[in-house]
């Protein structure tokens, strides 16, 4: 079944032109196998001290969200490799350091893309960066989305708000290796229409074969003709084969708890569900202790977890 | 709201829709037939009201195509869209809750088609046949519970 | 009566402990050992064995620590005090790097840790275990990461263990399988067992063997060896506390909502004392400090505690706002999650957290209470 539910802002741009432009841009990107060898200390630049790299491009996405395109550091002369789901620690001189997930194409070694929401002192300072500015970077850290395991499966991505950022590299991968995967379903919830992320890309994705992109907002006025309701209300229209589906979720934990129940209702096995968690991450190598969730270190064992492995602590308050 | 032409509103068309609509899937053939006798086709064009806050609740809507929004108007502050409803879903349950008046507005966002069941005869049939009433209420409760959960999540304003 | 000499057990007459300290100092080691300070036995640099708390002991109970005179001149006749050796491996405060502005760019100087060679004198079995527990946190972590500050200090250690003959009122190392005897598997260079006038000395490393050879010691005899054994066995029988550790990981994991957590949360002050005195607690925070001219910045790392309210804070939220949540995190981490993370208990039974808790919360009592009403949270309203 070739379902193309459009996102709710189709009136903004003529879809066909966009999709063609998007496809053309995509073919230019270098392709490279995503099999990174296990990282060792020598590959991470550097463990405790940041490497300074140049900001190449600054893109404003929404009123409080922006994208930084950063020059990758050289790691012992080797290219900087980061996998979808992993994060870097971005440091701004004199301000501080924050963990930010990769939100660009992991297979493009020429640039590191991070989409950031300005919420705290460091992210607000990051939002004032200009091309040419230098920022510190440590990484990559953490676990990645199960792209190898997802081969031959339908892939259902559920994201809430900025939870879309760490899932965007997954979409890039799935589209680039389209034959390896079944249907691709992206369910995205945001707060209001003005918080919609990457609308043009989402539009273009929705026109790929066997790709379903459903977007909903939590609150809207009468000028919004798209869907209104929380992201879990999108499940009823999502088309996938539960037994051979990989579900990947990123967003506020309450949202993921309810999304996980929707997957459960549809019969997707627990070991085919993955969640990305947020905790206080400082050292990023499992030594400072802040990011613990049950017995897991979110920076080291996560941020991406297979659901059945953390199930025991999933609904425990203050775990 | 436009009543559809004679051809489309045949009993056959209604029965076909009845057997395929998600809301009625749990009902027996016999109960479906009983409900079908209260149904008529409807179509609402964008901007058209399906329900209007304060009006008598005369219909129970089964949506077949299109998207409608449950919304409320705040004097001086404009209209807020609370939730959108699409194919396979239902709109309106005030017809079974006294005093049978709509609590919110429902407006077609795109052209909406489906079946409208007559509220008075529905109530009468449910009173006469408690088994039908129970089955219908059970389906309605599933919908209401889902919408309540969704609303509770909305109240959390998760992405603030 | 003929007493056959023991193999691999040597006799170090007490007056000659100073010779050993001198040899270590000659080799460039800073010798660290127990000493009296501000009414407690703490660890600090030692110039001679005379600075040890000879003839002193301590009386420990939940929330209570008192020094008292012994009626003998034992060198190590006391249990562990508020300090642990971790302060020498995992410094309470350390600078990680300094960054200097340089035109449009920056120059980064990673702090190069150059800790002195240290000889730790008087390391108890529980404390040796604690060092091996922290090794798992800071070295070759997940097969990937090593903290260079810890690793260098650790590499330069010379460890002189001492078998415990005077357990404190809050000790439970026998329950945890970490003492009082010093197991040959532990990473010590020399190990001592105190007798009346001498120490039995064993070697546990090549460096220890060399040191023993240079000390020109005579072998101990069987009777002396038996006396040492008898003393350590007696110590094992006089633990102030005990803890049933059978399936303790699952016990705690399955009782996350046990009413006892509410009970202990009413008593706990979240003062962080237990985490500061614990020899295995490893949490830290970093702070970036910038000069007013915005020319240079440095990052310092300091000990932190999961009891601090902001410990699990992220922008716009906090994952553990209650003392209940934070106490439970600490206790379940120490006694349960640690097994998941490091394949070993995070508790070595040293009893420090019990002694130094200002309100006398006793982990052995808390865990026993949970065990006694296992699954109590499943029966609401009863």
C-alpha cells in the first residue's frame, strides 16, 4: 500500500518542486558504509578536553530552534565518525557545555549537523553563533539507533517536539538505503504550528514511496488545517506490519510511555522498540554518575535503549 | 450540510459503510441493521459546522472521509482547535448524555463525509434493547477513554 | 620444641616498621597512613611510624564516633575513620583543563596529572576491595574509557595492607565478603598482620618482594603465623553489624516502591555525608570558571553526591526532586545497580556511612526492613 498522508502545511509550498529539489540534493551526498569500528579513547577527540572547531553555517529553524553546521575535528588523522542516535558535547568558551544529538546525515563526513533548542544559558549562547565562530566539541558518545537490526523491517519513528532531531539521521539512513527497509512511518507531534521542525524536508519525505509522514500539533487556532491532538492519536492511521516493525521513539518520557503502549496495543514486540532518554550528562563517559536511570548510565549505555532492557524501571518514579 | 443524492443514500450503501467503519466493528450484524435504519449520509464542506455548542444534539456522526475539528470559541480570544477527527472515527456523544446539548463545536476542516445517525431513535433503540445499548456504550467508552487520555496528555503541554 | 619456619611469611619487628617507611621514602614515595587529627583517625603523610595512632582505638555506632585509649600499644588497633584512600586516586577537587583565548582561536591545555608516587600504609581489606571497585569505574570503562588522573595515581601506588583485628561497631565486611583477612587476590604490595611485638609480612607483588628482600627479614614461625590467623578470625567474629546479601540485587530492584523508602526519607537529611565518606562513591561534577576579562577559562571537577537536589537536574526539570528518590537511588545503586554496572557490589561493608550519618541511618537496618516486608508496596491499604 502506498500511503502518502501529507503533512498539514501543504498549502505553504508546491510539493512537487520541493521533492525534486530535495531528491537532487540527496544524491550529491557522499555515501559511505555506516560500519564504524568500536571506538577507543584514541578515537575520541578528546576525552576530557574539547577540540575547537569552526561553525560553518547557522540556520534558524523556528522561533527557538536553530541548526549549527560544524566542521568535523580530525581524530588522529581519521575522519570523525558519528552514528545516528549518538551525541556530542558542545562547549562554548566561558559559558559551558551541553550534550546535543546528531541531527544530520551520519554518512556525510564533511559536516556535523546539530539542531538545538535555545532553553538554557549554553543553548541560548549557541543560538548567537555566527559562521566562522569556534566552538569546543567532545564526542561522539553514547549508543546508536538499531539500523542494522532494522533491516528488512518496517520502521516507525515517533517523535515529540525536539525529539525529531536525533531521529532525523535515521530518516536519512533509511531513505539512502531504501531497499533494505520496509515501510517508513514518521509520527511527529509538536506544540503548535509555529514549532514545526524541518517542514520542507518532512514534506519531501512524505512523497517518497511507502513513506508515511503524519504530523499533529497539541494546540492550534482555526487557521491550522492540519491535525490537532497528541502524537499518540496518529497511531490509528499509521500503516505498518507489527510483527516485523522496529519502533524508535524520542521525546518527553510521558509521551514515550504512551507511545510504547500504542505499540503494545498493535502487537510490536518489546525487543523491537527503542527509546532515547534524556538525563543530566556531564562527563559523557559514565564516570560522573549524574545520568543514571535505574542501573543504566544514559551517556554510556544510552541514550538509545532497547525497551525490554529498561522496562523494569520505565514506570518507576525518580528511577 | 448536504443530504446526498438518492443513489448514494441507498440502504445498501449505508450497510456497506456500516460493516467497514471501525467504530461498528465490534457490533453484531443484527445491531448494525438496527442502527442502519436511523442513518443517513451527510457531507460537510470546509468551515461547515457539524455540531454547534449549545444546540440540541440530534445526530451521532460516523466519519468516512475528511477531517473535522472539535473546537471552542473564546470571546475576544478567538477559536481554539482541541482535536481533529478523521476517517473511521466518530463525532458527538452529547446525544446520550442529558440534557442532550452539544458542549463544543465541530467544524469540517476538509470536506467531511459519513453517516449521521438520528439521536432520538438511537436513544429509543438503546432503551428498548439494552444489549444494543450496552454494546454501543462500550464502544463509545473506548473512544471517550482514548480522547480523555489524549486530552490529559495535552494538558501536560509536553513540549513546553 | 621445634618451630618450622613459614614459607612466604616474614617477621617484621615493630621497631623496624620505620625502616620500611624510610626505604619507601628513599625510593621517592610519599608515605601516607593513619594518624590522629581533630578527634578522629584520618589519612595523611607520615614521616615515621611514631605518627601512627599507636595505642588508640575508636568506638563507632550509628551517628557516633569517639576515640579512646587502648590498654596496649597496638599500631593498628582501630577501624576505619572518615577518610578513605579514594581521595588520593580520585581527588576531591582537580583541574581538568585550561583554555586560553588566542586571537580568533583558543589554546587548550589539558592538565597533565603528575601525582607523586604514594605508599599507602595500613590499607584494610575492605579498603583494598574499595580500590578494586573504583578501578572498574575509572579504568578501561566499558572497554573504552580511562580517567587519566585516576589511572596515573593508581599506577604509582605502593600498597601496604593491614589485616583488621579490631572491627568497629558499624563494620560488616564479613557479610560483604571483603574482610577482615587480606585475600591474596587483592592488589597489595605488602600485607601486614599485627602481633604483640611484630608484624607478619607477606608480599603480593614484585615490588613488594623487592622491598621485603631489602628489609632483610627473617621468616615467621608457625606459631606466630597461627597467632596472626587466630586474631583475624576473632575479628571476623566480632563485626558490629551484619547484612543478608542473598539475592540483594533483585530484592532492591523489585522493592522500588516499598514504604520503607518513605520512612527513611523522613529521617534522611540529604546531607551527603554517606557519599563523601564512602570509599566507592564516584560521582563528580564539573564547573567551568572564567576570568572576568574572558581571556581564559578552566574546568574543575569536584566530588558530587546523588543526595544533592540538583544532581539529576536538566534544563527545565529534575529527575529526582524528593529525598525519597535520592536516598533510594543511592542505596539501590550501591547494593543493586552496582552489580548490573560493574559486576560487583558497590558496598564493601566498611560501615562509614552508618557511623558518619548525623541521624544514624543504618543501611543494614534499612535493607533488613525491606527484606522483612518484601513486596509490601503491593498491598496498599493494609
